[in-house]
C-alpha cells in the first residue's frame, strides 16, 4: 500500500506530491529517516523525511501537511 507525502521543491518553490510505500524499511517511528525522491518540478534528487515530508536541511520549522 502507498501513501502520499507533500514537499516544497527548494529550487522552484512548487509543492510536489510523491508516493511512498508504507512497508518500506525506511519508515521509522522516530521520524528521522529520509528517502531520496526524484523531483518532477526540477528533475533533481531531494532527501525528504519519510514521515513529515520535510526536506533534509530545511530550517524553516514548517512542514507541509500530507494529503489525505
């Protein structure tokens, strides 16, 4: 089964949706696990927190809500 995460591309500022498998081994309860995601907005690879959707190195303190 898959779930959606939503993150903001740091290059373009576009909100991007991405699907993650719920059963992936990266999914940790601590919330400090990141997955590599190919961004369709800029075609670069970003590291996104598998629980919160925050980007690695994001210091804004804001995370986008996951779509239901």
